[in-house]
C-alpha cells in the first residue's frame, strides 16, 4: 500500500515541477530581451559627435597686396649743366608747374644773342635780294641761298629757345616731392635722377589672385582691404587687370584704386585684400577638419544612422587648417562623427558622445 501511495504522489509532483521549470525559463528569456547585457554596449565604438548646424556663408579670400601712388615720376635733367637754384623744400607738397630746379643758362643766352643778330642780317639780305629779283638784277639762285640762310638761322634760334626752357625744370603734376639727390652747384648729366614726385591723392593696390577665382574679378567691383597701420576695413574699386596670367604662379595681376584725400596711406605699404568667394545667400555647414575622410572622388564624413556609422560624400567649398565648410551631402541636425576616424567603417556600431 505504501508503495502505491508513493507512486501516486510522484505522478502528481512531476507535472507540477515541469510547469514551474517552463515558467521560469520563459521569465528569464523575457528578462534577457528587455535588458541588454553590459557586453553589448561594450562592443560599440565610442565616438565624439557634433550636431550639424546650417548657417549663412560669408566666405572671403585674403591676399596680400602692395600700395602704389596714383602717379609717380622721377624728375631728370635733359641738359649737361650745373644747378644754379633748388626751389623746393624736401618732402613738401607742390603744385603742377612749380619750378623745382634751374640750370645754368648763360651760354645758351649768349648763343641766342649771336644767332639773333645773324638772323636780323639774314632777314634784311633776303628782303633786299627779293626786291632785286623783281627787276632781274640778281640771279634766282642768289635769292634762294639768302632764303635758306634765313630759315637755317631761324631754326637755330628756335632750338636754343627750347634748350633755354629745359634749364627750368618744373613739376609735371601736383603731389608730394621727395628728398633731392642733388644740390646747388652740382653738375648733372642728361637722364640723371634728381628727385621723385608722387601723386598720392589716390592709392593703387596691386595684388594677384589664383586662376580659380578669375570669375570673381570684375572691373568696377568693390573689394575690402586693411593695412598694417590698423585693422579698419576700407573699400577700393578694381580698375584694371593684366591681359594674361603669370605662367609660373597661374595668377592674375589686379589693380584697385581707393581715395587717399586724408593722406592716411603711403606708397609701399602692404595691404590685406579681401574679396567674396561665395554667392550671396549661400548656406553651408561648418565642421572640424578632422571630421573629413579623404577618398578617391573627394571627401566624406561619417554620420550616425540607427546606431552605426555611415559615410556620406560631401562637397567642400572652403577649407582651413581648423575648419571646413560643407555645402552639400549632409543635412542640418545630422550627428557628425569627429573622433576615432581611423577605426570607422561603413556600418561600424558606435556609441555617441556629444563633443564640446
């Protein structure tokens, strides 16, 4: 009897235990589905990210130029003579036509008197022979010789008067005179530089731009520039360009002009020239340079999509050592990866950490 009773109790307990074991296994499976194990997070690559923000672009290219005077001339003598007068103060402002130097003219005036006397005699002789020719008292050849003599002396007198004018050296235009290289009593030769005259009422800025920016250079357009004297921005107008590019640098020489009525600029100063390189109203996204991944067809950046890294081909409009401006390929609010770039690949599971 005892044996049969024991068998009956076991027959009841075994199914109950089976039900309890199945229930516990289902509970453990559900718990494991809801709570990921710590080893799953550990397998993801931690990366720093930034959130893409679209902004208005104001890209400028900066090149270094040189300021030049609006007009400049080196004053030279045309006659081999001694200087008898210096009529200006070094570094002063002078007006057009102002006498700068006077050269010795004594010998020229003496020759003028001599030629003048001979010219008067030749004129009387020409008139006398002309009257005699009417009565056929003299041969036509004698009259022709008298006319030729008169015209030759007249030409000599005009030449001497031109030389006499050259003994007075005047300013060809208004401007600032430099420091005289010669002084009273000095003997000067033709073509010898005496002093420099500059018209600085306006300033020319000469600079060169790379060939890729040629469409941006248009005569009459405005540029901004600063000088070494201050960070204040000034405006200049593009006045001219060279007809062709320099073969070695592949750059175009450009000249702009700005007003200098206040005399704040001087020839020879350096100028930092800025000109716009993007279309008005253009927008872009700025990312750190380290976020760029170079490839065969250009650059790409990695963004996070559904917990994994995805490479996105982008268009870079401008790049510096620190930042790059992207105009297409990514969207605002995209999570852009900026670290662990060498360990990333298409589909790499990542864990994002927002970068400062």
